[in-house]
C-alpha cells in the first residue's frame, strides 16, 4: 500500500478508532482530528452502565481514565506517524501497531456530573520512540472534570 493522502489518513484513523470494541462499549465517538495542530477530541453520553456512584449519578472514574487514555493514545499515534516522516508505510504501520501506554497520570478535578462528556487530546512532545500527550475531559457545561498526562511508546 502507498502512503495515504491527509484525507485518507484521517479516514483511516477514524475507522481504526471505530473498530475498537471498548470504544463502542462506552459509546466513545471521535469528533475532531486536526492533523496540523495534532489535536483530537472524542465524546460520549452518560449511560446507566457508566455510572460509578449510583446515589449521585456520577460517572465512574475508570470510564474517565479510559476516555483520557484512548484519546491520548490516538493523539500519540497520529504524532508518531507524522514524526516518522519518510519511513516506509509498511514499517510505519508495524511500529504504530505496537503503540502502548507506558505511563499515565489522571487528576480528577470534579465529580463526573453531566449528560455528555468531551475529551480533548494534544501533544506535549513527540520523540523517536516516545510521545507525551495532555488530555482534558469536560462535561456538557464546559466544566473541567479531569486532566491527564500520558506517555506512549511506539
């Protein structure tokens, strides 16, 4: 396969994201992918199976961490892809298929109240083997619920 155009690459990333079973399980949907700014956002709706505190109807912390890690990982994948530059397409995809979380920190800032949540990811640093990302989760009132910083190896 030859190197995809930017629009083809954007569609490949979207397709990859949609194929992840756990993303479908929590209802996480990719909203935006900016290849120039290297930012990604995804959103999901509050559903009964995502609640961690049944008395206060608050989102489970594990769902928050999952959304942050998923968006951070996808952001890292796009940054790593671009960082590899002229490397052969086959080698790029082989390296990207091994991308994994090395470390992640989550700061829970407010209880996860809301009906809809949006997670944003951006790049702090993209190196030859590691990518560091910053993620934020906000609710439908634009309240910052949690932030995350993660390192991914590729």
